[in-house]
């Protein structure tokens, strides 16, 4: 009996969370007539593809998607290297200032872009990178979350493993590359997923940093649909659906691994 | 084996027991010599450590540390980002309460946070308990519940504009179908609440999974012992789960608050800060100071400083809490 | 100072490894204090001591994985303090084996040679030889998590010996194995040492391992060397009470008392009284001393006479081939005696003990052994 109640409650929660999406999917396939029809038309048959056509061929959407995927992948790739190196240094190497830097990074960990828009824009402007891909790629590299995550994973590796390698004369970089990295692969996967998702959804900085049409990322471009085109539920629905396709596919495929690992890894701290 | 062992065969006899040093030709080194030789080794070690840290650290300094420091400087300026500024000391802060909409933005943001976070976390905790009960079979639930968290705020905003459309949105259609009058969801009195509801819808899944991982980590024996002692479900929750999860819940409260204070994209898309200033938030105001009234950059910076300080305080509280708790565990 | 050490086949100094006043401090805590030690080539030296006595630290200092706070380390005649671990030409077997989990047994064993850029063929050849030597030929393709504890230990061994370094450093290699395996591996290690014949420094807290394997034992306690000597020496002429108790199981009997004069010589007077006339005249009459005698050296006498000490059997412990009797000789004083397993003694029996003077040891109040007259220094 308790089982049934539990399931009912979960079904309710799932429906509340998922229903809007189905509604939107249906709406994306409706034309203006069906959308603004009363009594409401639940599903239009035959489905109307005009919204998608308009989205894919007549707006900047493909470009926005490409930009986002490009930026997200580049940031992810770079951060995996940078953060794992820094995490290794903080976890296993000794040098002056290590404590100070660690505390500094920890303190600024939660500081968001939103509060730093003004000076960040000024810095980007002075570096002449506004309205370039660099403006989208470089600032996110500053976030220290990945460093802490990597540090946590690397701390778990036994010290004798490096000692054994040092005895054989493996260079410090060799130890990092051949011994440490292969053994923290799960951590790298978690980090990659976190960073990619975060970059995919990033809005406020790209909004400020790039204003040229061909540099707009997905979130900014879609926001522009709202600002410029007036009310167009059909187009907006199509945009919503298309935005979510990559993430939905990616996520559903990795679902079990992603959820278990990312939360477990985060909680280890 | 190989010829390399030819030496070994000649040293097989055990040497004479000699505990003390017989006329050793090795000598001791003075402390200065040690220091000199150690310097090279020390240098190499320092360099290695820094070499690994520096690439990331450079970006950290340029794009995080420097802006944090600079925002304070900017808050003492008056002017615009592009045409130059002049120093005005703390005037911006003094005049802030009288600046258009600044107090409203702050009030809205705080009300929003207070509305959305407790609701989000309580529901999330409940959902997490349910998911824990269901275990493996709940992967579909987990996916569906978590999915809204993956939606960019902008897209969520678009979806909800549609949902809350007075004549054609899902909400009012549902209401009408049970005979209730349609509601103007995004009216001046209710827009902020709807914004909060949007945030709850988006965030519940994330925190539910977070709490789920924590719950899974709890020792099962405690619950079995409690059941044997006759505790029912509510008692187990109240006296076992809550205290055990205290640290996790506090962490969630602080982190959720930090995120809540930064609400912007949904406000921008859903209502563009309106109607009027009903959903004007702090970050929204800051943003308009950059691209809107272009000579008020100092005010924007002042508000940024306020936001920054608030978040830093929250961070410190959280670190203190974590460290304190760890000592108790 | 980054020149590699000469190959052992070249000119060799009298000592393979020398430690001069090696001290290690962690803040206020002194892990090692003034360690002076010479190790001859081919010697099997065991660093013996309880947990935390600094023996592993000393090993890591020799290997170059830790730095000494003071003192010098010479390897093959060259100052090694500022040489990198690789340049010291030593190999190490770690307590937890430190096998690379993501590499096969073959790659693990061949790692040292691969890092020194030997050709793939040469590495494969040597790995095969070494694998045969340690009995792992059939397991080369496996990964460490597919091996048993004993097999993993042998991989660690193989990785160490493949290179033929100046010395092997072993950090409690057998402590993670179960008892039976430990005995087996002990003799295998010894056999290996006899075959390969390299200088070996072996760290353990197990005095049986030390006694059976060592050419010389270095007893350490709280970072201070207590004694250096052959197993025989350390066993029958321990330098202090700590060594006396630590080496040998069950431990030596120690009884506190005083040295007094009596007619015809001196005697030990404590809870029991023992005539020491046969030992000759000693200094320090009237002072406190501790009497020491090993369980196997206490004799049982059928009948009591002036020279025997009566006692009552409190406890009988049988360990298979031997039996140990705990005998109460006075209020609060128990002496342990070894007898053969087929004894008919029972609890509560009264027995007479004889303490043969030549088997007795005396320790001063500080715990150091007193040299008896007529004994070489």
C-alpha cells in the first residue's frame, strides 16, 4: 500500500515537471490558428512544421547552436586540463603560497559572474576581446570549482604510487600524465559533464560580452526571439524543443552514471 | 642469470659484525654546505608546483580575482564604461537608496529568495525521500524530475510565458476545464510569485537528486534499529533523517540562496522586469546600468558590490558551518 | 650534483650505504635522532622496531623520497642527500606494493626499464626472466586487482629486482599477508637474496622476520638506535631492556631488585634472591639492577635446595612444540619458563626453579645492560 502511494506521489511530481514540455512540444507543431483557437486544440493533425522551418532556416538558431556547442566543448576541454593540473598541484605538491591560494580560491568559489559584469566587461574591453570567441571562452576558465573537484579525487590516490614512479625517474609531468590522470578518470567525466552543462546554460555573460549576430550563443539568441519578434508561441516552442534536444539525448544516455557520480563526487567534500 | 650478477657471487659471505663505523672516509657537511645544496632542490620543487598551478591561476586572477577587486573601485566612480569616469568616493552608496528602483530591486530579490527557497528545498527533500524508497526502479522518475534543471533559464522563461498566457496557456486552460475563472498570472501583484514558482519548478529536481545522494549515504542500520524500537515513518524522519542531514540541508540552504540572489534570466524573459517593476531584480538592475542608462555605471557597481558582499558573507558562513560540523562528526 | 652513481660492477667502496648523523624532524616532533650506520655490499640489514619508531622514514630518506633534516647519506661512496631518487640507483618494495592499477603485471614489472628507455625487446626479455624468478610467468597479462595478495607482493618484488640497483629497500613487505603466506614468502625472499645477492635494507616490526632473515639487525625505538648486531648478538646480549623484551617471543623475564654483597660474592636481591658469586666481582654494589633471563634458560629442578627458587604454576600455555609455564615466585612476580610439550606439570603444582648464572643478564636502572666481568666489551 505504501508502495502505491509512493509511486502515486512520484508520478504526480514527474507529471508536474514534465507536463510543460509535452505541452510545448505539441505547441511547436501547431500553426497560429491552432495555437490561438478556443476551445483549445491539444494536438494538431497534421502537424505544422512551419515553426521549425522558420527556426532552422530563417533565424540565427543553427548558428547559435553551433556557437554554444563550440564554446562549451572548448571550455570543457581546456578546463579538464587546467583544473586537473592545478588540482594535482594543490593535492600533492608542495610550494610556498599553497595554503593562501587554496583559501583564496575557496572564498571566491561562489562569486558569480552577475556581480562582476561591470569590471569583467571593462577588462574584456581593454583586452580587445569583446565580441570575439575568446570573450566567451576565457572568463569561464577562472572558475575554481573544477580545481577543488580534481583535488578531492587526486587526494584519494595513495602517495606510494607517485613515490614508486619517482624512484624510477618519471618526471613530474609524467607522473601527472601517466599515473594520476588515468586513475581519476571518473572525476574527469563528472567534471566534464558539469562544465559542459553549465556552459550550455550560461546566459548573462554571453549577453554582455558578445553582441554581434554571428557570435550569439543559444541562450542569448533565444532570448532575442522574445525581445524582437513579438509574441510567437509556436516559434518559441520550437526553439525550446530544439534547444533541449542535445541535452536530453546526452543526458538520458548517461543518466545513471551522471546522477550517481556527480552527486557522490560533490558530496565527498 | 646474466653477467651483471658476477659481483654478487663474490659478496655472499656475511660480513663481520661491526656495529660501529670503522675508519669511515666519509665526512660530515657543514650546515652552510647543506643549505647551498638544498637550495637547488628546493627551487626545483617550488617551480614544479607553480608550473602546474599557474595556467589555471592566471585565468583565476585575471577573470575572477581582478574583477572582484575592481568592482570596488568602479563603485567609487561616476560615469560610463566607455567614455570615462571620475572619482566620487562613497557617494554612489549613499545615493543608492534614492536611486530609481534600486531599493525595489533589492526588495524583490529578497522576497523572491524567501519565497522560492524554502518551498524548493522542502519539496525536494520530500521527493528525495520518495525516490529513496523506490530505489533502482525510479530512474525514470529521476530523469523526469531532474530534467527542468537542465533547461536554460531563457528557455524556461519562454515556456512559462506560454504556460501563463491568459487566454491560451496551459494553466488557465486547466483552470477553465474545472470551472475556475482564469487568472492573470503575470499581473503586478502575482508576477513575482509566478517567477518564484518557475524557480521552484526548475530547481526541485536538482536538489532532490542532491538530497537523494545524501540519503543513500546514511547508514541503514540506524533505521533498522529505529524500526525495531518501534518508531514510525514520521518519527524516523523527524528524529533520524533530519538531524543526520542537518549539514547537507544547511549547505543546500546557503548554496540555493546564493543562486537565488542572482535571479535574472527568467525575470528578463518572463516579464522583462515587469509589469512595472514587479519582477525587477538586483542583477537585472545592474545589467541595465551597463547597457541602459550608460552614465550610471557607478551605481551598477555599487549594487554589484552589495551583491558580492552578501554572497561572500554567505560563503564564509557556509565554510564556518562546514568546518564546525566536521569537528563534531 | 646530478651525476648518476657508478654501476656496481665498477669500482666499489667498502660500504654500500652509510648514514652519518641522520636526523629527521617534523616541526617539534623528532622522528629520527642521530642515526649512524654502515651497510656493507650484499648485506641483509633489518631495521626492527615498533610502529612509529621511524624505520619507514629512514628507508624513505635513503631512497630520496623524504629529506633528512640533518646528517648525510652516502650511497656507493657518493653524497646522496641532494640526488634525486632516480639518481640514487635504489629500488623499493612498498608496504602496500604501490602497483599501478591501470597497468598489467608485465607493464608494472617492466616499468623501471621502460622509463630508462630500454628497447621494447630488451624489456620484454628481462620481464620474462624476472617473472620466472618470482613465479609469475602465467600472470603477466593480468591486472593487479585480479591478483591475490601474495601475487601482488611478488609483482612489487619483480619490479624492484628487474633493475639490479645498488640496494633493495623493503618497507614491511610481508605485513599485509596472512600468517602462512608470510612464512612462505620469508624463505622465498631469503632464497632470492642468496641468488641475487644485493644489499638489502628491510624494515619490519616482526622480530621473527628479523631474526630469520638478517645478517645484522638495527633495533630502533622512537627514532633512536638501540642496538646494531647480528641476530645472535641482539638476542643473547641485548643492549638494553627494550631490546631484550622486543626481540624474542615470549619476552625475556625481567625482575627488578638490588645488587648486594653476600659471603663469597654478590647476590641479586629482589622478590627473589639469586646467588651471583659465579659471575665474579662487579661494581655498583647496593644499587638497583634488573635481572633478566629468557624462558628457555630457566631450569626446573626436581628437588629444592639453597640454590633454587620455589614457585607455583599459575598458567600453562601450550604452543604446539613447546609449553610455557607462568610460575609465581613471589607476590606479584611471575617467571615464564619453557618446557617441552610432553610435560606432566599441572596448574597449582609447586616447582623449583634454577637460574644458571651464566645465562643471566643484568641491567642498570637506566635499562642498559651491565657488562659482566670476563665478558668481551
